[in-house]
């Protein structure tokens, strides 16, 4: 009897708590909260670090603009796009949201993003935002207009475990030949340690493209007629060389399915001395290896001394077409790409800023990793490869065509020629369709 | 060799050793995330692998509660799961009884309809459900999750419970009714206690499904304070950073209610699933 009473009381309390929690929704109309205007803001990677950063930034914005109140929601990075798509389909989008470069084109094609060209013209710091990052954004749309603004870039570089390399007497390879030699020399499958951790799983495209385009010394996906150049035999030779790292056992067997997390874990645990990844791996490397035990460097060059790498990858902020408070959204957007916000965010989150006013900041000048990115942006031996982000099929190509294709090559289920031919055909068709529809 | 010794050796090799291996394989991941949850972030990735957390820390649990708001996610999940389970069980008992005991027009069709709902992926009905809840003012409200989870779990639980009702002879109720019971009384006082293991199994099914549900929780809630545990756990995996310690601690916390429930209802569950398995 007593037990029954306890259970009833427990269940009733849960019900009541829930009713209070569940029904405690906001009664204000969207877009206003008393005298203040509400700005709804979603961030695509809402982890503990970024949540704390935005808490600070939003407090700063609200202090400077007391007429606004920002409602922040941090989302899981691997499913944020699903949330955006549901919001678009149901017309419940936020005012401002962050967006990754690879997703911009698809959202523009859905008509979900608001053009901000005119608004940008009135931004105080417009001259200080990297022109190359802005161009990369313009490349995402057919009309060449701005649908988002960049806050930071994520250049593709190599990370090396300097402590481990010193122990083994290894040096940072400057060329592809030296890199392949290091992969062979320092591979120790019996002890499970390697020079390089190859990425064969999700997100394998960037590492592979940088390698094969540098090897082939080409910096464009398409020729003048819109044909994809990947069917050129030099790329098959390049992909064979890349895949030989796996075939020869110079990287872990798990590499075939390595995504970012597994690859960075191999690097962080000392299984591999080097990885290729973008600048954003910094925080994870500091966590795993500690400051002073690793460094970043340019990717190995080809015989001509040229490095080909993907063009300015950016993370930006956008105002949705269906924003309930567009004016407030634009105001907040201006703040997010301003010197103060970019500097604070990049310093705390280890990102590479695209507002050049930050370059004068003390933290930036004392940062050990930034000189490599500056060298990359200014060097004549670094060429940038524009990924066809403008193609609506690009996201599908990454997950359904490229990734399984590379794995098939690594597992020797298909030859490099076959796979590159498939990729070339897919991209050529997409590009020609794109050109045709925009004539 | 004595016959009993031979029997014992055979049993050890055919029963105990395979069972021990399976148990170790099943328990190892649990041990590993428990171990990780008490490690310092910097030592999680270090080689050689440490099988015990040295140095031992509870920081992951503390930061999970203080900076990630796991206490809120936990309470939200608990509320949604408990209320959903109560609704599902209550409605499924009535629906299951009706399907099992009454003959009515279109009974087979209703049964088929219940089965068909199980074949629809949740994402397909996401947008229409969102629109309906939005018009009802239930977006950002935990009741929308209770309603949707009840709807999603109800068909299977109804089918399951109707199977258990079919296993109880109607004469039992008839006898009770001859002795003066009303229909409702005979159902709840006589039949329901008889099929209690089956009801518990259905309730456990609804609870665990709701506890782990992710898609609706992510899409229907646009306020971090209303997120449930699965969404909270996915926030531990950033685009370029993974808080392995926090993730492990969060998983331990998320697992506790499910473990406690299963410990308590284990006996009912085995009986329930076994008896339900042979019903047509």
C-alpha cells in the first residue's frame, strides 16, 4: 500500500513538473518581447565551447543594442541541416543562422536565404572582410550575389606531432616524394604506429583532392567546355600513389573508414605522426597532445614546388528569407562579422579570421599557428582549387559518389581509372546541366 | 573419467565459456565508457591505453551538469518518457482488449492499419506533424513530444497487448461477471493482472523508444532548455571537437534510468516476451 502511494506521488510530481515545464512556452509574439525586439539565432555547432562564446558575444551585442534581445540555440553539428530544412518547409526559420560552405548552394537553390548585397554595402567594416572569402561565397550562387557573410576560414593544412617526430628522427616532408618516403620509413604495423593517418571515410574528399590535384599540378575541376578533368590519366596515377599508402600498409587498416574524429584520434593518441586536415583541428590537437607538441605546415608540394589546395573554405552567417525580424537579423549579422566578434570567436575557438582588422590584435600576432595560413594566402607557390560548390549535386556527390568510390579503390574493388571516370562523368553532367540552365 | 566430471567439463565448454565470452563482449563497451567518464580529458587519448581511470576525476560529470545543462535534458527526457509510457499502456490496454475480444466490421483492416503505421519512417511525417503542432502552439512544448511518441508507440503496443489478451480465456471474465463484476471491473481486476508481464513488456518498449527518440526532439524544440537527452548527447560531438569524457559521462547518466527499470521489470519482461511470442 505504502509502495503504491510512493509510486503515485512520484508519477504525479513528474506530471506536474512536466506540465509546468512543457506549458511554460513564451507567450510573446515572435519577433518582439515587451519593448525589445527578438532576434532568433541558430548556430550549427552548439558544443560547450561555442555556447560559452556566444553567451559572451550576445551579451556584448545586447549591451551595445539594448533594443534587441537575442535568442540563441546551439544545434548538433551532424544534424543541423535537417533542423534548418524542417524550419524552411514549415516557415519557422530563425532570423540569423550559421552555415557551412558546402551547404550554402543547396539552401540558395531552395530560395531559403535572403540576398544581403545591399545590406553589406552599408556595413562599416565591409572593406576589411577578405575579398577571397566573399568571392568563394559569391561562387555558390548562380547570380553571384552574397547570401551569407564569412566569419572564419578553415584552410587545409598538415598537422605534425613534433615530439614524436623528434624521437624518431623524422622531418616535415616538403615534397610528395619525401612524404611518400616518410610514410614508408616510419610505418610500423607491428606496433600500430605510422607516419600518416589516411582519411577514407566521411569527409575524405578534401585530403584526397589536395593530394591528387597537387600531384597532377592542376587547379581547376573543369576545362573550358565544362568537362571534368578527373578522367585525365595523370589523376589515375595520382590516385594510385595516394591509395598505395593504404595498399602498402603505411597507414592503419581502419583508415579506410576514418572520418575526422577517428583520424584526429589516431593523431592525438600517437598512432600517426601526421594528418591532413583543416585549421579547425587545433582545439582537438591541444586537448590530445598539449601545446608545444605539434605544429602545422603547408602540404607537400609537387615536383614543380606547387601546392594545390581547396579555395578558401568558409563558415558564415546568413539571414533567412523568412526571417521575422530581418532588420534586427542584419544588425546582428553585421556584429557577428565585425572585428570584435570575429576576434573574440577566433581566439577562443582557434579559428582563422577573415576580418583583416584582427591581424593587428595581440593574440593573433602571438599565435604560433597563424603564420602558416598567412604564408598560404600570400605565397605564389600555393594555388587554390575552386570546388564546384555551385552545383546542387555537390553534397550528394560527396556522400554517395566520392566516398564509396575512394573506399572501393582502397579496398581494390575498383581501379582508380574506373572510379575517376565515374566521378568525371557525374560532375561533367552536373556542370553541363548547370551551365545549360543558366544560359 | 567419471561420468559426472565429463558432464561438467562438457557443460563448461559448451555453456559457461561461450556465455562468459558473450557477456564480456557485451559488457566491455559499458565498462569502457564508464572508465572514460572518470578519466581526465587529456588522458583519454593517451597511449598506452589505461584500463583504469588514472588520475581519477569526476570533472566530466560536474561539467556535464554545469556547462551543458544535462540536468534539464534529463528531466525533460524523464517527463516525456514516463508520461508517454503511461498514455501508451493505458490506451493500448483498451485498444488491445477491443481487438482481441470483439468482432466488428473492418477488424482485419484496423489490424492491418496498425501494422502499416510501423513501416513509415518517422522523418516522412515530420513536416506535417510540425505544421499541426505549430498551429496548435505546441512547438517548443514537451507535450508535442508526448503526443507524437504516444502515437508512434501505440500501434505496436496495442498489437502486442491484444496478443496477451487472446491468451486469456474469456470464460475467466464471464465467471467474474456472473459473480457480479461489471465488464470494466472484470477486465481490470481479473484479466489485466493475469497479463501484467505483457503490459510491463509493452511499457518498457514504449519507454525505451521514447527515451532514445532523437528526430522529433531535435525538430520540435527550438529552445535549448527543452532539449531531451539524445539531443544533449549529440551536442557533445562538435564539428571538430569531441568531448569524449563528457559524452561518456552523459551516456552513463542516460543509461541509469533504463538500467534501473530493466532491473526491476526483468522478471516480467522475460515472461511477457515469452508468452507474447506464442500468441497468434
